[in-house]
C-alpha cells in the first residue's frame, strides 16, 4: 500500500442500532485503492453489520460513510453496486434453482459494468466451469462461496467486501483463494476481508482493524495486534472465536 493514496472509503463514527443495542458504536476506519484491510473481532463484534451498512443493506443510525468522495450512508445496495461497491455474504444466497451460469448472468444483467470479466473467465478463474450448468442448489459450500464472489466480481467493484469467504475452505483452497484476492487487489481494487482465520488474515492483509462491541480497539498490522494486551483480552477473555 502506498501511503500517498487517497482513501476510497472512509467510515466515521458509524452507529448502527438494533432496538436499544448498539451493534456499531462509533466505528471509524478507511481503506485505500489496492489495499487489503482485515476486519477481525470476536463473534458479535459487529463485522457483518459494518459490511451490511457499507454495502447499503442497512442505513446507519449515526456517523458517516464516504465512498469515492461522496456520502454513501443510507444509499440502497443496488445504487452502490453501480457506484462500485459489492460484497459477498457470510451465508451465500444464490438463486438455488438457477444454474451457476444463470446466477452470474443475473449479476451481469443487474450490475455489469464496462470492462467486467466475462462469464467464461469467471467460471474458469473461480473453478466453477465443471458445474456451470448445474443448479446452484447442487454446489457444496465452498463452491457457493465462489459463486457469490463471481457474482460480486461481475459488477466490477472498486471496493469489494468479503464476509468470511474463506471459512470452510481446506488449506489448499485457502492458499489458492489468498492468491486470487491478492491478484484482485493488485488491479487497484480495495478489499475488506472479514475472517476468523488468523493465518489467512496474516497471509493477505496489509493492515487490520480489530473490532470489539462495535468499536475499533486496534488498527495496524496483525503481527502488532497479537501483542496488544487489549486485543489478547478480547480474543481470549470472552467467547472463543470459531
Ligand atoms: N438484523 C439484526 N437484528 C438484531 N440484531 C442484530 C442484527 N444483525 C446483527 N445483530 C446483532 O448485532 C451484533 C453484531 O452482529 P454481527 O453479525 O455484525 O457480528 P459479527 O462480528 O459479524 O459476528 P460473527 O463473527 O459471529 O459473524 C450481534 O449481537 C448480533 O446479534
Ligand atoms: Mg459476521
């Protein structure tokens, strides 16, 4: 990451409430083009909620989200897809009765951008060629995650949000997807990776934000994070991360 780059995303004092509960409680961070930023923290710390707010699934209750110089908090997901934000889901929800190819076609029809990869390229690069004409319901969970990723990439995002994409992958698949994610970042895409697998986070991220109870408690490299008493306390003191 070159320090002179302007952030493509800036989140300031973000608040998201569910009833009286503050799932996000003043979260601030930024990400620059080409950077892979890890978002880590124990279960329930607000990682998915942060992605849901940044991707427009939820409107924030406070604070600001600025994407590419324009306020984006509360803007609907489909509009943000066209502005250049897309994401994968912790639990992918493909159209189960449609084939893999048709699922990607839907994403292209809905959010396809100039210069987006072709269906053939996506099927090849994300190891879905063999199952291209099978219904998404037939895929195993790793393949469903790859389909979810191709669906996001079909819209050619400049900011890609990955929510536990690597969970459930075997070591060889992890190495392979780490390489794919790094290759995407090398094209200038900003990527936020939510993950519990610290080895994977270590392998791919430039920097991490550690979340606890909806707030940032650490920002820096993972190597430094694991020596911070507050970070150790959060990971070892509470409910154990899966
Ligand atoms: N739609 C919702 N309605 C009510 N509470 C919610 C909702 N979404 C999230 N929460 C609550 O907000 C908190 C943060 O949830 P979130 O899913 O963001 O955590 P997370 O860090 O992604 O956890 P995990 O690592 O288990 O995926 C949790 O206490 C959760 O129960
Ligand atoms: Mg989550």
